[in-house]
C-alpha cells in the first residue's frame, strides 16, 4: 500500500510536470546516480521512490536517510555502520544504510547539509562501491543505486567551495528538477480534489461535495511557498473543519496560526535594521476580489526619515519601521495605490505586501472586510 500511495501522489497535467515524469521513466532503469532538485514540499521523496520502483531493483531494499537530521559523527555511523568498540556505547557491530541497501536503492535527502568528511566517503562509495565502517579497517563492498535530493543550488555551493565539485560530477549523471507548484497552476485544483477526497475518506464521510468558487479562487491565487505539502495541509484542514459531507468547502485557512490571541514575537530586532525584503509569514487569506487592490491610504501622512541628523538617543527599531512605512507609502502613491504594482516596485509578492500593510495598519476597514 505504501508503494501505491507514493506513486499515486505524483499527480499533475502541467507540461513541466509531465516532462519530469517522462525523465523519471527514462532514467529509472539505469544503475546510475540521480540528483533530485526542488523547493521544499515539491515531492522530491516521491520522485526518488518512483525512481526505485520503476528500476530493476524494485524488489530489493529501498532505504532512506535525511542528512540534515544528524550531526557529522552520527551521520557517518548511520551511513557506513560501525564496529564493536568504535566508540562509547558501541557494544556490537552495526550495519549502516549502504549495507542495508545492498542491491537496492539508497535515498539521501538534504544532501547539501553533509560535511566535507561525509562527502569524501560518499565519493569513494560512488566511484568504487566500497567503504570502511566507523572504527574498522576492513573494506566493505556494496552495490547500491544512489539517489540524492536537495533544495540548494549545488553548482553554486561547489563554486563557493562548500560542496565537493568531484562528488557533484559523480552524482549528476542526470538531474531531475521539480517545478514548484506556482509554476503548475493547472495542477492546483487536481491535487486539491485528490487531497480532499482522501481526507473525506479518512473522516468516513459518505461523499465530498467539492469547493465553492470563492474557495477555488483562494487556492488558485495563493503562491504556495510550501508547495504541494502546504496545499495538502490546507485542503485537509478545510475538509475537516467543514465537517459536513453535504456542504462544499467554503472556508480556506492558509495560516492556522492566525489569531487575534497569537503571542507576540520574541525575536529581537534592535540589533539590526529591518529590511523591506524580510517579509513576515502571511497571516491572512487572499482577497475574495480585486477591489482591495485600489484601497485608498492617502489619509495616512508620509513622514520623511533621515532628512536631517537624528538627535541621540534614538529608538532604532521604531525609526526602521517608520522608514519601511514611508517606502511603502511612496511606492503606493507611485503605483496609484494599486497593490499588485506596488509589490512589484518593492520586489515583494502581492501577499508579502499585504502582510506589511496589515502589520503597519495601512489598510482601512473596507480593505479588511474585502479579505473576509
């Protein structure tokens, strides 16, 4: 069942996604290493699983390990195993993931988080199919198909000396880059329907009555920084909160932390000036219509910051926030108070700008009501 669900969840009809599926089908039968690149939540682990199950090793072990979850010493022991007495607590020999995956596939997630030592040992395994356990001197042979994934730009890391270029060369026989969900708008509702139906089954509902047009619009207009994983959470939450099989889902909560009782942030900002590019996590739903794009904020006065030398002592945090407010107001005025154009001028997404407008109370009551 696990195998079926892994493959079945790779759903989509966008051309960019269909090209990825075709690439998987072509490379899967070969005993060559593959790199899977993509943003968080795009389904890198699902791609790796499909590579295994479509390969000639499909009936052998498929072993997974998240490299970011362990420090260097623990990761080395997990990958290559250790001999008895190798360190305190090592009472007997233990096989590592490479031995457990012998004749099968080993999937290493978050590869960019590995240290130089681990990368050196990985290079030897990829090149020669051999390694030594921690604390041992006996060479162990292994036959493993390696699939690695990351959301980092590995060539850039290699150029900066933060990742071994020779290991990158060995691993990159082929590279599968998964497009983010925002580049696959035609797949959003297909995936949403699939997640909703599965959630309705889990809740033992007799049917799923679909989404309202407003709910569909919210799902389609959001840019999904967390990609498919975030979409799945949002849809499942919406189905469970609706809790009525005869009513279509109408309420979409993008941020479950949004609440008037949300505790204030304890993050210190007095030691640095906030940047306009450092947008907060969005804590609102996208507007139900575009009327909010032209909400008037001219009643708020513009204060010029920094035109004269400040009189010390000053409140740096307050001064920085006022500077952000002034920049946003000026961009709004230059854009004739069209928020989408304003966001472009400030190199923000539309939703990030809306977050700033709410943070600094630059939306009047009519703009706020347009979101509901």
